[in-house]
């Protein structure tokens, strides 16, 4: 993920990662050969592999050929053509070519995601909306499991624990009897049925585009949290907001919140009785995407009482979203993406532990403090680890306690 852009990737990367995370969707790159080689990540990734000839004379005929080949050799029910930098620069009319393909009954859609047009987060947002627009044109599949709430804003490929995080958020909803539609990690049937959900829960700025479209076109209520919920306080807030939007029984919502609070309280009390919590660091710093950074700060400062020394947001959220993020965090937020920029923002702060990506390992080493990896790119190998919900919050406490004590 860090090969092209060290932290946030390019728009094409974000779009590829989303489509690869949806069962039944085959991404088809309309881009130069280097993009296909860099983004395949060991998976077959059909690509037009544009060369100088196509740059001069146009690449639509090459795309037509590649799409026909992909349909023949790739197992998929939907083909997403992702137009990168070259076709956008030379002006290939990809939508017209895809209209022709659909007239010939090729199940395909397209989205323009040139690398120069944005980072991986914005590419994810564009691809999610395009996938929804195309999917909801079809009749809902009988395979779709009924669900109440779409989960939007956790980003495959950039949120390192997105699958486990979605599971934890879904578990929080289940406490109140709500069924979650994860979308990322599910199949095309789930995306076709997204317009029948009662609400869309926005978990980061990068879920807003899809949620807005569903609300405008299909009257699916948009419910904002805006960050990844960490701990029982945020889980209860999430349920409260959904309860208000969906007119749920208040007693039912409060009972669910009480169970979450009790579960977390029992675990933290047991840790305190053993003297473990006394070993937690007093001051922490965070360098992470907005949804991750805000959720961590709210739990570490609001629940555990630790002191935030510096918080750097690395995913470059839209300026109009920043006041809401800062209000939710309750502390000043700094914004930076490049390693040198992030290091400079952290340099003046004194902290006992750094929650960040593997790119910040030199910063942690220079400060003589442990690094807990919470953001892409990682040196650790994530499988089912999450810091979302109550279980994720307790896992975060474990990670802090397990950080090398000799470096505190």
C-alpha cells in the first residue's frame, strides 16, 4: 500500500481495494501497465496496460478488448472499470464505451479515479457511490439478508482492521436488535439491497458521499457518527443516534447501552484490582486517519483519563468536516500526511506512547517510547484485531499494557 503513496495511496488504489473486497465484483483497470503491476497484490487484476500507442490514438478499443477477455476468464457477476490517470488525460470516453458494453449485456460500470485526482480515501468514496448507483438499478437479489443499517466509511486497504471493525460495530448494533449491512466484505446482493435499509451509519468522512446518495435517491436515513466508536461510551452514543433516527423504543436502547457499559466496567475493574491499569502510560500521541484518531482520543482521554499530548490527523479530511471532528475529539487536531510533516507535528510534544503507523517508528524510537500500530502501513500482520466497540477498546488496553515497558 505504501509503494505509490506512502500513507494514503492514490484514488485508483482506494477504488481497487474496495472492489476487491466485494464478492462477485471484478475490477478492470483502464490504466498504464505500471498501475496494474503495483496494485495486483498477488491477485489476478485485469488491466488494459496502456502503452504509447493508446496514449496517442486512444484506449477505448483496448478497453473493449480487455473487458471481453475479463468476462470470459474471470468469475464475477459485475465488472467495475476503473479509469486511471492516462485515460483521463487523453480524454477516453469510458462511459460511452461502457454503455455500449451494457447494451451487449455485459454487467459493467465505470468510475473515474485518476491518481492525480485524489488519495485512496476519496477513491474509495467515489467507487462506493458508483457501485451503489449501478447495483441498485437491478432488482434486489433474493440472496440478500434483511438488514436495518448500512455501515459506510470504513475503508478496505487503508483502515487496516476494517473487517474486524465492521464485525464489532455490527455487534454493537445487535445489542439493540439492529441488523447491520456491512457492504464491504459482502457480495453484490448486499449492495443491491442497500437501498432497502432503514438507515446508513456514517463512520468517517469517506462514507458521506454514498450515504448522501442513498438518502437523496432512496430515502435511506443518513445517521452520522463520523468516527470509529471505541469503548462503551461511543457505542452507547451510536445506539442513541440510531434510536432517535429510527424511533426505536428508548428502553430497548438504554438497556443495550447498559449491557455494554457493564461489560466494559467489569473488565476494567478486574484489571484495576490486579494493578494493571497503573502501568498505563500517562501521556499519549496519535497520528492516524480522522475516524481512528477521534475514536482513540475519546476513549483514552474520556474513559481512561490519559492525557493527549498531540493528535495528528493523516487522511486529509475535507475542510468543512474538520470542525465537527475537532468538536468530537475535544482536543486540538493537527493535519499532515507526509512522514516528515507528521514527525514535525509530533516533535514538540512529550508523550509516553505513540499510536500511529509503521511510518512513525523512527519518531517513537527518537522519543524513546513504544509504538502501538493503529494505522496503515503496518509492520504487524492484522487478521482479526480490532479497536472498535467494547471488545476492541479492551484489546487496545491490552496493546498499551503489552507495549515494551523498557522503553517507557
